C-alpha cells in the first residue's frame, strides 16, 4: 500500500506535464519509494485495473478476457542528479534528470493505463525499481523470480528511449578481466624479475587490431564491440610489478549466446587468465511475432536494432518477444544536459494509443 500521505499524480494532464511531475520526484536508484507511492496512489481509482505491489515495483493489469496479452514496462529510478532538477522547458525540449531515461516513457504508460479501459488486448503495465544499478537488485528481475505470472504475455514493450523509433531486441553484455603475471624485483635490477605490465602488450595489440562483427539477426544489423574499459597494474615506483589486468567490455550480437561470447574472448586472449565479471545474454528482435508486426504497422517507421543491453532480454529469456520504444535520444541518457523533445512524448503516446485502441 502507498504511504497514507502519498500524493496521487494527476493523470488527466498531458503526458508532457506528467513527465515533469514524475521527473521532479527525485528517485535515484534506492530512493524510489516516494515515486512508487505516487504511481500506486494515482491508480487507486482505476476500476478497470488490478494493481499489485512488490517492494517499489507497481504492476497494474486489465482482465478483459482478451485472447492476447501485452506487457508494457518502464523503470522509475534514475542515475544521480547533478544540478539538473527541477525540470525546465527550453524551447521545444523538456530538460532534467530522467526526462530521457526514462520518465517520459513512464508518463506515457501511466496516462494510457488510466485512460484505456477497453483496449484490443489485455495489458499488464509494470513500473519497476533499481534498473540503473546492480543486476541483482533489478525490480523486473525480482518480479520474474517471485511473481513470474505477472510477466506472462504474448509480446512486451519496454519504454527505454529510442527517439520514438522501434528498436528490436538488444545486444548481449560481457565484461571480463584478463590478467598477466610476472615476478617482483627492484626496479634497479629489473632483470631479476619479470614485468607483468609489459606482458599486457599482446592483449592491447589484439584489442587495437580487432575488427568487430556486424551481424544481421532477423533482418536487423547489430554492431558488436570489444574494448578495454580499464587497466590496472603496479606496486610502487621502484618495484617491477608481478601482476597487471585489463578490464574488457564485449557487446555481442543476440545470435551469440553468453557462453559463446565467453568462449570467443578466451580464444582471443588464449594463454592469459580470464575472469568473467558480468554476463547478460542479448535478445533477438522478435519482430516476426504477430503482435510485433501489428505494432510496427500501427506505429510506422523502420525498426532499428538496440545496441545496448536492456531489460527486453528478461522477457526474451521467458520466451516473450520484446522491443524497445520510447521518447528521448538514448545518447542523452545519464547526461547532465539530459533533455527530450516534447513532440516525441506526444508522438509515442499517440503511437501506443492508436495501436492499443485498434
């Protein structure tokens, strides 16, 4: 239940105004209770919705007896603010933390959840916490573990920012640490030891020479990337180091499994110790699903691939085809100058409304 003093959001205002209201409720990951209370309170009078709460995740769904169900989800947390709240309108753009990632998408979803009492499909709306932090805390992942029945559906849409263009599936994400080992010695007598940092040279050379794949998956062209994102080594200014490490990120196309991605890097860095730090499978586009085809036809435009990892992969793991669709340029997500064209908010609302109304 929401806190008794929770103030409900006004869902009768425009989705632009609702975006501002949501963004001005600070909800950095770990501090989502106030916004979750506001979302839950806002839906309390919606007789056509059955509302559930798990922690700071809110689920609202219709039960109209339709033969197909769509899941539409968005996260309510943001990365830390940096003098970019409260929101402000500048020209035709709404500026502020969360405007892109992803409270504009959440605003569209909330408004439609309240207003669409007779959609052509049954809908499960999900607003969840802890997306911007450790995978183990992710609210959608938690729901998948404790209430998998609430994620059941024939098709899913995640409101991540896509500039209002449908983006299918997502790349997988793998991070590894590759280590070289040597022998410590005094720097004045380097020949007595063995320099582990010098042994990183073949690793760095392999990265510099690497040609990432471009892979077509179900009609969409995904771009991969293998990159060093960190490097450590050294003991002191007068010591030959005995250990050094390169932290490597691999974004891999969804036609390759996580296990295959790990094996690829083991082959690339053969002879070195490799430790997996983080691994998340990608998701195929799912655009061949009947509901996906109907959605694309209603919204229009040419679908693109999602290069980054998103929670559509959680739906894909459950056998549910899923796409990303929301207002905001993903390049501006997490930026201090985060901002969204107000026209994109309205356009995404109209696209979803048109499709769900048939």
